[in-house]
C-alpha cells in the first residue's frame, strides 16, 4: 500500500516545483521530502521526478500518480474532518490568510477570541492577496481565507471552495481639511473630484483596478498600497484618496471623510475548502471572524451620518 506521506510529498513537489518549497508547505525538512520521493520511486519501481534546471518536473508516470494522489488525499481530508466533527474537538493547526486591511481590522480580535475559547487550536496567519489565498486553499496549505471583492469587479470562486459573506465594507472620499469639499455635507460624486490630484494603490492591485474602473483614465500621482500611508499624504494636502472603513480606526488630524454617491463598497467573505467544512476548527474560525466583524460594527465614523458596516447575509455559498 502506498504511504500517504510519500504521496503528499509527490503532490507538493508537483505544486511547488522544488524540494525546498515543498518542504516548507509540508512543515518538514527538504531531506525528508527527498527521502519520501526516493522511497516512493522504489516502491513503484518507476521514475516519478526528473530535474529541470533548478526545479523538479514530474514524469508522465509521476503526473498520473499525483493525479490519483490528489483524489486520495482529498478523501482522507474529508474523513479527518468528519472524525473531528464527530469528536467535536477544536484543536490542531489551522492556517489563515487575509488581505492586508482585514489583517489589521479583523484578525487581532478573531485570533484573541480563538485563543481564549479554543486553547488547543494553533492558528497561523499569512497576509497575502486574493489569488494567493485561493491558490493556497486549493493546494491545501491554507485552511481559511478572508477574501475581498469590489462589487463592480465580482470574483469567481474556484470549484471546491465554500464561502460565507461577512458584509460590505463601505469606502469614503478622504479630503484635506482645507479642501472646499471638506466643509460640505452629504455625499460627494466622484465626478466632482475627477480632476483632483489622487493618491492610490499601485498598478496590479485590486484597489488600483477598482479606482480605474470608477474613474476611467485616472492617473494617480502618488502610488502607495498602505491606506494609513495614503492618509498621511492627504493630511499634508497632497491629494485626495478613497479609503474603505475597514482600513482605518480614527482619521489623522487634517483629514476629513466624505461619503460618495453612488456608494462604493467591497464585499468581505470567508472562504475554505468545501471538503473540510465539517471540521470544527473551520466553524470556530468563521464564528470568530463574524464576531470580529460585529465588534468592528459598533464604532461610528466621525463626521459621517452613516452606519459603519453593512451586515453580511447568513448564507454559505459552495462552488
């Protein structure tokens, strides 16, 4: 019978391309991965990998075995999740990934609650973008991911990924306090500030793509990804910016927030592998993130006659 650890090593080499990267994903040493592959080749009496420069490439036989290994390992994960659900234990390792603003706005509260309620759980956190999170979920190296999507740019979830929406993170226009629009009341249209000097995220990011869709042809003068850094430039009167409420707690001196019309918001969701849905640790983590979202909902935004958050729908989507 083929050893599961050796099949995991083969799948990891197929996914990551090097022994070192595969070892990092499996939380073992490169030597252990090499030994697993060598033993698997002896057991199957087949060459499964070959060198391709500095990387490893699976042979045709290796790809056939890796494809079957994927199905076997997915079935094992389902069995482990079902057993954990039967035992109702929230313990073991759990990897979480998140986009940057949710790392700051949601994860501290959620991880603190998990530590208090489930001391046997060992969560790890990785700050990364949406595509990397999806990739990690599909590869089995990420258990739970926080996903953001602008409503104007809907996201297609990969097959086998389940999700639940936390809610809508509304964004506002950030203006220097001396700006004429800062003294107004009510929402501002983006057309009113189209010709302003803009501070935005770098090209290739979700936030940059959103801004260019909302204001086609816009060329921001200052490109920085951290929203807190953007606010420091706004405070100095160097431009205007669009910042989601999840990205901030209090505004720095010299910055005024104005709502925009039509309202601009992004959807924030939690995603995980559907095969692991019954694992108690997944449910506990989703619950902690929902609690963190409710916790963030309580403060009001100074200067805005608007609710801080739009609650999420209590619906799980599986694709």
